[in-house]
C-alpha cells in the first residue's frame, strides 16, 4: 500500500477537491491519499465525492483552527 500526501492549505474551494481528484487518479486501488486543507466547504465536498466515486474516508480530523486532515482509501 502506498500513501500520497497532499497539502492544499491556503487553496480556496474548490481547489482542494480538484487536487484530490487529480491525486487519487495516480494511485492504485487500496492506496491512501492524505489531504490537509483549510477550506471549510471541503469538509463536506471531499467525503461526498469520495463516497460517490467508490473511495473510503478512513480518517478525518481537525488539526488546527480551520484546518483538517483526511485519509481516503482508493476504491
């Protein structure tokens, strides 16, 4: 299993979601994308997209004031 880390902090929505979509395309099934971001809209948009695309959010935490970290396992 490979893990790719993506830091989208400082990028306004919808860029964290767009970057996550591009990044996960480079991964094999079962690999994990770790994304850090500070766009509040992405806390809803990224999990919704992941579920619709067949991926699984395996971890989701707030890591600071208006900053989050999410792990997505590619389905």
